[in-house]
C-alpha cells in the first residue's frame, strides 16, 4: 500500500471551525526500539490514529540466496544459519534435510534425535525471546529478564554441545559435526526440568493481568482470509485458528513419532486471532516444546552408542534435479527450494522465510489502529528482520 | 523570618531535593533488580553499588549538550527547569515532622497541588521545542493525561482537607487519627492512582513510552538537561510519596513521635515509593484512552463518593 498524495494533503478541518489539521507522516524505524532490527514502517497518522502503514524492508538485505549459489553445501549452512538469527539451528536443519533428501542419504538415528532435540530447544529459545520482547513493548519490563534467565540455561547446554550460543553450526550434511559430550543428556534433562516449573513465573506475570488484557484482547485481530492471502504461518496463524503445523502435518526428523495422539507433541491453536491469542499460543507452545525436548532427551539417553554422521566424499555434489523442503520453524514455515545441476554448488536455493509473510500483512492490519496499538500489534507479529530481508 | 533562617530553610529543601530522589532511584535499582532475578548495581562506590546514581550524574555532566538544529532553542533550554522546579517548590511546603517544613504556609495542601500542576508545562515545552514528532506526540499525551488525573487528585485532597477542617498539611497531620485509614481509603486509592499518572509512572507512562515513541518529550535531550528531566521524575515520586504519607498515613504519627517523627514520615514515604517501583516491575503500560476511561468511569465517581462520605461524617460528628 503506498501513500498517495491525497492522503498527505492538508485537510482543512470540517467541523472544527476553520482549524486546519494535517495528517502526520511518521517513519517508525529503521531505528526504533519497537521494530527490533531495522524494519521501517512509514505510517500516516491522524492524531494517534493510523491512516495507512507501509512496511519498508530491505535495510538488512544481504543477498543470502545469491551467496548460496557460490558456496558449497557445507558453506551454505553458515549463511542459512543467519537469516533468522533466533532460530539458527532450525534453519540449518532445513538445508541439510533438503540436501539429504536429494542425495537420498540416510541419517543415523542418533543424529536425527539430537537434531529434533536441539530444534525444539531452539524453538523454546526463540519463543522466550519473543515473549520477553512483546511484554517489553507493552511496557512490562520483567518478563524479559525471566525469559533471559531461562534462555541462559538452555544456551549453556547448547554451548557445551556445539561451542556456539547463537549460531551453532552443529549440522553437517549426513548428520552432526560431533557426538554428544559425555553426560550431556543428563545435564540437558536437568535444565529442561528446571525450566519447566519456572515457566509459571512468566505465566503469572502475563496471563490474567488486566492491563495486559486491555492492551491485547481484541487488538490486531487477524482473519483467516488475510492469513491465507499473505502466507502468514506459524504461531500467528495458529492463534487465528489455522490448524497447521508441519511437525504434525508433514513430519520430518523424528516428529512423526512425537506428534502422535497421546504423545508429547501437541499443536496449539486459539480462535480469537488477537494479540492475546498469539501470546497464549507462544506461551503454550514453549511448554509443549519443553515436553517434546524432554521426550527427545530421554530417548537419546536410551539409544545405543553409534555414529552421528555419514562419511562424505571430498567434494559433495547433489544430483541434478529440484526439490522443496519445508520445516516448521519457531516463527512459521521455513522452506528451501533447491535446484541443482549436479555441481558442488546449488544452481538456485530459494528461501521461503516465515517473517516475510508475517510482516507484509502489517499493511492490512495497522490502518485504523492507534499508535499505541501499533506497538502491541508489531510485538505480537513475531518476526526477525534478518528473516524478512534475507 | 530572618534572612539567615530563610537561607537555611532553602538550603535544607534543596539538599532534601537532591538527596531523596537519589535514595528513591537507588531503591528502584535494587528492588527492580532483585524482583527480576538480577543483582543491580554492585560496583560503584564499593558496597552494593551505593554510588551508582552519583556515577550516573557524573556521566551526565560530562556529556555534550546537543540542541537539535530545528529546535526552538530558548524554550528547549529552559524546559527541564520548568519540569524540575515545581517539584522543588512542592517539596518546600510538605512537612516531614512537627514543625519541620521548608515553608509553613496556611493553605499548604493547595500550594503543593498548584505547584505540581506547573510541571507538565516543562514536558509540553520540551516536546514542542524539540522539533521531533515523537517528542510532540509524547508532549500531547502528557497534556491529555493531565485532564485525567488532575480532577480526581484535587477531589481526593479536598476530602482530606474537609475531614481535617484545614488546608494546612501540618494541620491535617495533627487532626489525623488511625481510623481515617479506613474512612479515607477510597480517596487514598484514587489519590495514589492519580499520583502515578501525574508523575508518568507505570502503568501510566504513556507520555514516555520508550517502546512506542522512543522517549516522548525527552527524545532529543542529552546530558545534564536530560538528567534534570530524570531528576524531576524521581523528585515527583518523592513529592507524591511524602504527600500521600502526610495526607493519608498520618505523617509523623507513630511510637515516640516527638523524637522519631521525621523517621516515621520518611519511612512511610519510602514504603510508598517502593510500591510505586513495584508497580513498574510488575505491570505493562495502559493506553491513553484507557487511562481516561479509568479516570472518568472510576476515579472521579469514587472521589466524589469519598467527598460526600467525608462531608456526611463531618456533619454528623461535629
């Protein structure tokens, strides 16, 4: 939606006895505390009411897809890691699964369960981040600190596993970089068990708070039509009652076993489609992910020792052909369309990122809202700017 | 009053004005930190970071005083003073012990409220003169907020004044009896909420709202002028907490009031300040129109009810 000249025109006050009022164009971002990153919103304000809003993206465009084409499959992981920096491991997994599918490669069971475990821990990390930042945007400062306390514990075990705290680089085509450190499963299980009861602290602060309810209930309602039209996915879509979760609907890794009836995996949905619903979905998904991670870590501890990767040729070439592989990232569908000519680099690796859809629907959601509600909506449309700009 | 006495009183008020906000600030640092599973400042000054705010002040002094090119320079410069001085003036009228007051005037309750009403002008001037859209929106929100809290606050104070039969804050404390805690409770709640809105504290910090409008009227301010705005905020907490103590909690009333009176006043006010900090830790921010709704649907009717209740009791008992 573009801002037309007529919208910026001076409108002479009709009933206000000759008082001239003009709409104000306000650039929220690219540097603004609420856009976490460099998203820019060009909004036209009439008082505090938003007349039109246009997300301006591309400030962080790094040409990831073009770079993929001149990197071999090991190097691609480093890049794929970074577009959504809050779910690095989940991004890695998407690439390696796409490549493995085209190679027809079997991955050792141990590696698959470890990948599932870390992917779920990654989901918890990402969700905690957004739970904290959403509250912060609404003026509540404490949930952020609680969220970071939990994040710190998870990052510690992941750091022990991979050496990284944000960009793990633990996947390799055909498996993992290394086996789990001795005793790691026990430490990981302990962390999950400490965090689970502590989630109640965040619950208590956020759910049922009358002010939070007033700020989020009925604010920024997203209809299912808009979701389908704009390709919104993930927790945001599920908060509007769109019951889609690739972990259950197109299972990859070990999710087929986990998302069975009676299993730890559950797809969380809400019907309201407002900010509160999105918050509730996020909170509950975090708990579900902790349960799933718990099941994974127990399974992993019971698995016999074995290889965690495949021996790869010196030069890894993917056979000619094309395939699309999508995963349920913390923020929504993350898809890789891989077209190969049989070289050591892909001919094209198209990335479908979740945040892009989540941000572009803003131009439909924001008009008619108050400036204060813009922040409430923006905070609940969980996105990472790097994931938008790629 | 001799010149010497006037000087001593003024110096004492200024000293209190500079020290008490720092105490509140340090309380906020530490309370917030421990409520959020952190330690807060631990290094400045050695013992539990007691000198953190002094270090902050030293940093603010060293910073460049930037004035935006498009700003209205004169107004931009004096705005922090306009925001700060009313609180100093207000502090001068509030007694903290029997006869211990900066300036003992007959209608001190009225004087304090009148002084506090001026503070918002500083925000408006700063917001307007900054030539920044966020500042402008912040200032406008502040002005809109004024309408919501000023009336309930005045009504709540009027009720206490009616109960005590005097507009003097010292007189109110002398008349105060413990059962007023119950009698004036609705008014006290209204006053507390209105006071939070007056000093732009959570959940009514919409004029500042850092995640929405960057920092409202203070966006363009740096260095010492910014520090003055911050000091005004914490001075606001001090003044409101002391005023609440004097109006509703009996000021220096307590065991050994003759010798420990000042301690009781400060302790009570400190607890109120701690509650104000607590609210910031636990609550998000309301929307401007929601504050207005709260004010017109709840605060003003409750304040009017309190006024009527006070009047009835006063007529029946005297």
